[in-house]
C-alpha cells in the first residue's frame, strides 16, 4: 500500500529505513551518484537492476548499499503489472562480497519479500544472465522483428499460433529498460550471441544433409532442460 510520497529523491532517501532503488539501470546509477553526495539515513539500501557489476562499482562508496537482483518479473512494467506474490519462492541474487552486518540485513529483507537469497559475485552474475536472460531477450526481439516484415501477408498472420506467440512474449519488453542493459553487458551478450549463431548454423547444415534424425539428442536435451527449469519453484509463473 502506497500511503506516502516524497517530492524529491533526496527527501525520500532522508526518510527511509530501507531504500530500494527500483529503476532502470541508468537511473539507478544516477541515484547512486546522488547518494554519494547526499548520504541516506536508511539502514539498508539496495537496487534491483538486471546488471550488477556497474551497479556494485557505482555503489562502492555508498554507505549501507548492496547490489541485488531479484530473478522475477516479466515483460510487463509499471504499477499495472504489480503482483503481491511477485517474489514468492524466487531467487534473489545479492553481492557475495557484502560484509556483516549488512549481509544479514539484506538476506533478512529478501526473506521478508518471500524470496530466496543467492550470494554471487557481480561479474559472475553478469556473465550468467548474459545467456539465461539477455540472450533469450535478444532472440525474441530478433524473431519478432523478422516476423514483422512478413505479417502484411494474410496467410502468414493466419498461420501464427501459440508457439510463435510464446516465443515473442519477451519482445514486448521496453527498449528504455533494455538499452542500458545491452550497453553495459555488451561483451558477454555478444559472446553468447556468436556462440548461438554457430549452433544455428550447425543445425542448418544438419538439416541440409538430409539427416534430421541427428537433431534427436538436441531435442531430448532441450526437453530435459525445460522440465528441470519448470520444476523449480523459483521459475514458476
């Protein structure tokens, strides 16, 4: 329940016990710059941005700050997308370099949100989400953009079913949110894109060889991965 507002960020910071920086990456970095100049009275400050290394670096001189990332949410944004159970059972990463007593405070906060704390180094976090989050986002966007160039044909539109719709869910995400993510984590993402491009080329070669059965182990591995992810409570919708 929102029962009080502040006229400025500095006013909000001065009156908060726990300050959560819930903004896109660039705005989060700007807020951390403000907090370096005007320290907050909060006993705990954390962010929820999707990239952690630049945030941890920017927050290194902000007292009582911890870089964190809840593995939750969707392609939707704004107040209309709010859910009371958003974090229930989800993993919530935080900077493993955090010292006590701040480490205990951030773990307690995460638990209070119904989530499960996951300590991880910021650079390692960014390398991992490059293929678990950022690559899927780009694949969805690129597929959607390619499809957009063909949708003027009524037969193409008519033959789009639930499969393509589920693949394009992430393509509805906001460019304003994703531009700083892609910019700040460009090298790991580019590496994953190139690796996946090679996988696609190998699949094309296999198909052209007239031996599509060679893809059977790939289908089985993918099905196993999907089942493992879907069985985890933190990945439930």
